[in-house]
C-alpha cells in the first residue's frame, strides 16, 4: 500500500510446490583423503535436483533515498543505505551483511527532507576533489559516494569525493563536499533517529531479498584455479534441474550469463556451495569457482536485488 507525502507535495508510496527429481545411477564424486594428502573420488548418490520456481510479477516500491560507494573500477556500486517508499531501510554493516528496518511515514519524510533542505538536490551534480595549486597528489583510483534523492517526482543523483581522507591536505577545501559527507554519514549511523519514527521496535533484521541475480561463466576448456583435484564438481553440486550452462541469458559483450531467481532458490544454491566449502563472500554477494566436465570450470556469483530493483538482469554489470 502506497503511503507517504513529503512537505513539497511529493506523493510517495507508502509456495508454490516444486518438482523434485532424484537421479539414480549417476554417481557423485566425493573427495576422500589419501596418503599423499590429495583428494580421491568415491561414489555416492547424486542429491535430488529441483525445479526453479517462476518469477512472479510484482511492482517494486520506489526508491526515496540511497547512498552508494563507487570507484573508477567498472563494477556495481556498493550499497551503504537505502530508503524505499514503503518505509523500508536497508543498511550494510562492516562485514558486508545487509539489515533492514522500517520507518513510519513521518520518519521517512524527515529523512528525505534532510537531503532536500540542503539545496544540493535540485539537479544532478558531481563534486570531485580539486588539488591545491602547485601540488601533485599521488595517483590513485578515486572513491566516490553517490546520493540519490527523490525530489519533485524524479531521482536526483549527486556524486562526490568524501572529505576525511588521509590525503585531504593536498586538496582544496569544499563546503559542499563537507555537507554531503556529513549527510551520507548520518544516513549510515541511524542511532540518532527518534524511537517514535521507527514503525517496528527491536533491532534490525537480516535483509531477505525477494530476488537475486545469478551470474554464470561456464567454460568447458578453461581449468579452474586452483587446479583440478582441489575443486568441487559443478554438476554434482548444482541443485537445479536446469543445467548450469543453460540458466539465464547471455550478457551483451561478455561470456557471462545472467538469471534472476527467487530468494528461496538463491539460498538453496548458496547453501549447496557453502556446505561443500566453495564459497567466498564479497559484501552481500557470494562467489565460487568449480571444476566442470573434467577439463573446464564454472564461475558463479549470486547477488541480492534491492527492494526497488526490478526482477531482471537488464543493466546488470558482470563480475570482474
């Protein structure tokens, strides 16, 4: 239900059964230790494969406010804070885990107005650091913060290099960047939000995404790193009836494929990878590299979609 009206007359919006098939007669390779310390295979029954559930048609909430960290590396920005028009607040802790709480309409309006009343969100803008004349700061990739604010019926995007960095003395001071940095840091620390502006009491809960993107790079001729013998077999670990190299659609200009799956199916995949010890976590994303078809490999990345993002791969950036 849509709810929420800003002072500026900005209207803001407030199981099915699965198929399980047990494959018989196809052994799964399970490693056992040998005297040399190198794993050797023994046969066991392949776990059941399940059918992926269809993606339901839903209308996502709108973004009111977000803060993201980006750099000159061509990867998706790292979410630090998100507020949607159903009052949901998503934050990320230092370990990369996502949490959510819910604000009242007043609390959400107050938070958005904090940005609008700075006067810095009437139009898209960028505020990089400017070196002090006569200095040559050491070359390094810039780190930007991106604030997106819903104002007058559209999203305004403002990017800036935050203050408080170790080499700030080599750059000109900027009142604008100082204001934006303080605003962004305030959104990341919600301890100052009055208790009566939270719609739910108690601590923040783990964010459980309704949908996640699965990125797949399957190459039958590229050995995994580390070399074969130290990796799990992708086909054995893969929990779905859809073959690993047939899921999703190709991404333009890359060898990657991308698919959107419901949150429960994504968790089944990440649980299978975790149980076999092949998971690496990069913020809220999960990655893995597996051996595949004797001489090949599969790279996987599972990334949660935010509440305001449509359940599609359109515009997604492939993993590096």
